C-alpha cells in the first residue's frame, strides 16, 4: 500500500495539473505525464521523479495552455482536438472553434443587454423614476465625497507634514480657554530653547490695503498680508517660482507674493525687484514669487512680508502678555522627534518651561502652551478648525442615506415590475436558464440603468459643484484625471449601487417557479417581500420627515434670530470703516456726512451693541474694593450719540459727556447685578476698567451683546476716540441706492488712500448665524431630495399595489363600489405607512432638535405645530404623488380587469 | 503569403515526429530529443510545439489505443503531413545553399 502510494506522482501536483490543463487535452497529456513519471522512477528513483513531475506540472502554467483552458467551455469535451483532415490548413477550423467558445459567453451578455434595453424603452416612466432617483442620490454622493475628501486632504501636501506642528495656547482663568494663536515672542523661544525643534516661524495676519507705487494711477487692492519669518518657507512646501527659498524673507521690507498676485499687481512683468506699498505707509520689494496656493491649504494669505521689518519697530511683538488673533507659530520638529506619541508628550512637558521662564509666578499658572499637528488644524473645533470630523461624518451619513434611499426605490420598483416579466422568466427557465444566469441577467440590467444614471449624476455633480463651493465657501474640484481616489470612489459607487439595488429583485426573479410563471398564475404573494418593501418606504419617509422637522425648527429659530428684539435698534443703519481714528479725521467725516439730508444721525464707535468682532473683555475694579472683580466686562467705545443711535435706554443716571479719552462709564444692568449693586447706587462711583479710571454716570437697560446663543454679558460703554474704527449712520428709508452712492463718494473723498466698504447692521449681525444659515440651506436641499426620492418610492409602491389589486378592484367595482372607496383602498395603505414613519421620525427629530436648540440661550420652543407641519407637508406631497395613480386604477373599466382569466 | 515559419524547437519536434513515425507522441518525442540533442526537454514545451504544428497544418494526429503503462490513458499519435515534409525540405534546402556558400564562396 505504502509502496504504491510512494510510486505515484505527488497528489497536489496531479490536482494542480487537472486545474491547469485544458480539459480536451487532459487525457493525452495526463497519459504522457504518467508515462514520463514511470520512466523517470526507473531512471532516477521515486523522489526525483516526483520532483520532476511537480516541476513539469508547474511548467504547464504557460499562457498557451491557460488561454486554452479558459476558452474551453466545461461541458464540451471533444474526442479529438481536430478532425482528421490531411493537407488542410487546419488553423482556420481551430480558430473558429475558439471563436464560438468565446462568443457563446458574449452572446448571452448581448441578449441580456438587448432585453434590458427593450424593457427600459417599454416602461419609460419606470425607467425615468429609477434613473431620476439614482441620479439625485449618486450626485449627492459624489459631491459629498469630494467635499469630505477635500476637507480630509488639507495641508497634507507638505513633504514634512508629519513633523510640522502649530503652537497653541491655553489660558487658565475662571475657566480654560484654548487658542490656536500665541503670544508673538514664542517663535524665537521655541527656536532657541528646545533641542527637538528644527525650525520655527511666526505668522502674523493682517488685513491691508496694497497700493502699487510704480503705477501712475496707483491702483489699490485690499488683500491679506502675513508677516513671516524666513524659515516659514523651509517648513511649508509652497513651490517657489522665483527667489531663494532660504533667504527671500531675510531682509527688512521684502515680500513674497503668489504668481496670481504678481500678475495682478505688475501685469505679467517680472515681479522680482518691484515694490508695493502696504497701508499707505511701508514699501516692500518683492524678493520671491511662489506658485498660486493650492486649493487645500488653510494658509490663504497671498502676500508674505518679512518679519524683521516689524520686529524692530513694534514693541508689542515682544510682549508675552497678549494674544493677537492673527498670530500663529509653526515649528518643524527634528526628524524622529515627533515619531512617537511619547515624544510629543515629552515635548509638551518641556514646553511648560516657557511659562515659568517668561512669565511671573502668577501668569505662569495662567499661560500654557501645547503642540498641535498640522493635520489636526483643519478639523479641530477647539482651535477654530473649519469643519469638525463629526460634521464630515454627518455629511457622509446623509450621503449614504440618500444613496440607500435611491437604491431602495429601485428595489421597490423593480420587484413591482417583476410580475410583468414572469412570462419572460418562465421561458428563459424552460430553455435551460439557471438561477445564477437569471440573477446575472438582472444585475446586467441594473448595471445598465445605474450606468445611465451615473453619467447624468456625474454631469449634474459637475454643474452643481460651483454652487456648492459658493455656498460652503470651499474650493472643491472634481478632477477624475489627476486625483486617483475620485475615480476609485466612483467605480466603487457604481458597483455597490448596482449590487444593492440589483440583487434583491434579481433573487426574486430568479426564484420564480417556471410553470406558474408561464401559466401567468404567479400571484404577488409569490413574488414576495411586500412587507420588506413597505418597511423600506417607511424607512425612506422616516428619514425625510426627520430632515423636514429639522429644517422647520432651524428655519423658525433663524426667523426668531432676525426678528426677535435684541434690545437695540438695527434697521436702516449703515456702517462704514474709519481707517484713521484721529479726532481731526473723524470730525471731518462727521461734518461731510451731516451735510447729506438722507443721513439722520451719525455715531462713531468701535462696534455696534452686538457684533461678532471688535469685542474686548477686560478686568474691572469697582469703587474702593481692593481686589479686581472675578468676572470680566466687555468694553465698548462710542461717542454720546451711541445711545440714541441704537435706541439704548438708561435705567439710571445720564448719558456720557463728549470726550476723546476715557472719563465716564455706562454699565449695563447685568454688570451692575454682577457687581452686587443697585443701578442707582452705582452712579457717581469710581471704577477702573482696563486700567483706566472713570466715573459711572449711568446704567443701561440690558441688550443682547452677542447672538442668542450666549447670555447677556456685563458690558460697559465709554468714550475712546482712538478706538472709533466704525461710523454708524442712520439713513432715511427713501432711495437707499442713491444714499449709498453719495456715502461712497464722500467717504472716498475723505479717505482717498483706502478702500471703501459698507455694511448694513442687520447684515453684520447675520455673521453670528453663518453656520446656521448654511445648515439650514443644506437641510433644505437634503430634505427636498429625500422627500423627492421617497415620493418616487411611494409612487412605485402604489403602482405595484394597483397591479396587484387589479382583480380586486374589478370585483369591487362590479359589486358597486364607488370611486372614492377604491381610492381610499390605496389611501389607507400609504396613510398608515406615513404615520408609522412619522411615529419613528418625531422622537428622533425632537431629540436632535432639542440638542440643537439647547445651544441657544434664547430660543423658540419645540411645539406640536412644527411636527404637524412636517407630517402635513409630507402628506400633501404624498397625495399628489399617489393621487394620479390611484385615480387611474379606480377609473379602470372592470371588464378589462376581469376578462383576462 | 500567410505561410507559417518554424521555430528551431518546432523544427526539431517536427523532425522527431518524422523519425518516430508511426509511434510519435509526447513522451517518445521528448525522449528522442533528449537523446539526440542532448538537452533538457520539458513535456509541456513539447506539447505546445506539437499543438502549434498541428494548428499550422504540419502534423496531424489521432488518438491511439489504450496501454497499461499510462494508467490506461490513450496516447495522441502524431504524424507529419505533406505540408510538413515540404516545409522540412525547404528548410534543408535553404541551409544547404548557405553551407555551400560557406564551403565554396565562389559558387554563390
């Protein structure tokens, strides 16, 4: 036994050989192999023979045999490879044999495609609904994918990105506040004090007015500038077109600009050596030109000015005490220093040394500094990242939902259609079609529809992209050629959508009993899955109703935000910038503007009562109390006109007196309450705010100094003319465009070197709600798409029911049922579906929106009306969708329905 | 004119088929080549050559009777066709001409 076993070729090799060898050649070659093996056993022994056999087997894995192997159909086992025909070029024969073998595979595919095409052409509305649903779902998917991809790819292109970190600061006071910005001297400290830092650079952002001095007409531009140290371009990989990366910002008064700006400023002339003027004060010479900034970077300023220009002249740059909101510091760690998490933790521990070295004992406790990876910058909400990962996740989920909804639709409609195709399936089965073949036929058909939908979806996505970019202020591009992960995603999307939507109907179709199918005796219960489909429609409507509830709530809150009383007047107030705050300049402006009859009132101030910017909170020490108060107070500056301008009321005392410096203060009620005094008691008391003494002369009624998100904070108002960066003008309502034009003219005459801009106060206030506005828009769009796709699904379901109940309706009608009762037959079906969906959606919507509203200190109440409105809208839309189909079914002649027995 | 040419190995296989006639099949051809050409020959290569020759029309084949030695499997026996003979003759002729030219350069 054993001996015999040993005498045979290795088992695995025989198996492999069988796998590799073309079946029609198997017998003879296997014979030859066996004979050779037996011969070899005698010649070199069993072991060697087995080795030779195995080797020989492997050699059969040659393209020649493999091709033959693949092309030969399994069943066809011809006795002879080629019929005996002497003196004939046999090649032709063989080729044609191969051809038929190949084409029998493609012929079936061709047949599938033909059937699919005819089927789609015959049921045009069905095709249209399917394609429309898929197009909407998929284009949303593509857009959202590109968006998510775009956000994930921010600042990843820097070669040393994994070693680049941003220094962040933490301020430990009553509570901890975190900033992505830092005190200015920290760049130098990082560079000098720590061994693990290879390079470091500060980056300080400003808005600026650029004038090109070489031009005769002195063109002016408003662009952002950043003062950076020379190592900045060694840390970040912005391609340098002209200039030396290492030294281009080493000298004072040098600048690096982008190609695009070089073109804008110097009209295509060589930019190096040219100069421009910043804020009408300092001239800078261009020493470097970089390529235009890529879309996916958070560095958006296009003018980089050398840091040494200001480091000598600006003392505040050496101050550790304050954090300016435009100052950032970037460090490049030494290779390996940031490799492990532990290293970063150690580095951060070492950085505690900064606090102790540069601050006094008290402040050392308050200031803490940390490192933040460059890749984290875009996402981290703590440091004002653009978008949170959770938001991206939510968006992706919405995309997945929409795609699934579209697929569900497809499944619904396709299974509903299946009954109509029972004859075809029956014939195919009788002709010998196998289950798997029918399944693949249906997948082919689905793939065809998906492909058509997909082409439209890509086109639609292309056209919607610019709108999306404007809406979300992004720079997303769809580029299938250079960015490899977009095509991969798209192909995956195609395959996944095809299989999700095609497999269930495919299985249903393939499972038909051929005899029943041919006899036309298939009933809907045999087609099956009606409850599954009902469930799917419920899911669709639950999703769209949740979105709808959300949309209504956010919209109402937004209306509340803009209409609710903020405690001050905000209508017909135009705000203009005041670039130079000297008293001479402001009084000149005041005099000029007062001449206009349309201007009713003017006030110069730092910021309006509520403003997203220009807020400054500082310490306060009241009367003779020895210690400063625990809370901070928001310091606002404005002239005595401020109160009447914004309609602020006094609860005690009097208005401020005209002055250019701090003399008197007005507090608000909250401030008085926090101080623990009655408004009347505070009058006449001395107070020290922001290290400036003054007398409290009055107390203002509370007004909202931020959005409705935040509580009313302690606020004080004082006169500080050097802080009057804005002029607010109350204009009469008539002929606003003309008024604005004259305002612009006067402004330009009084501020010739600067760029004019204006803003209505209520527009200014909408900045508080920018993200909400965006969210509202997105939710509108998603809700609309979800409802639309859902309606398509509902339509499909109703068509399905109409087909199913043809006989029932016929019988009912002959027995005297009215049209109304038959329509109700359908109505109660979809009504119950919608109500179930609503029961699911309402609590989810309530919970989500409750969380959303909790973010607002002052908000609307969730009430039943919102929910009633949501279900009402869905019902209305559903009735429109279902109405036509059910009326058509109800009006049908019962004879037609009953005759076909 | 659509004529197929022979590779060196194919030519050897074709010659072996002629020599071994009527007993030319995979193993015998491989063995013959091993002895005469004194080189390692793999069965798969021989088979490929045979099938190619058959496609080109230089050999023809039929299944022979079953033998005990091969696990009862039948052999495919190959024999040369007229086209094959002509091809061999032509190759021989071309070679001869070259050899003549080498041996006797004047006579070319």
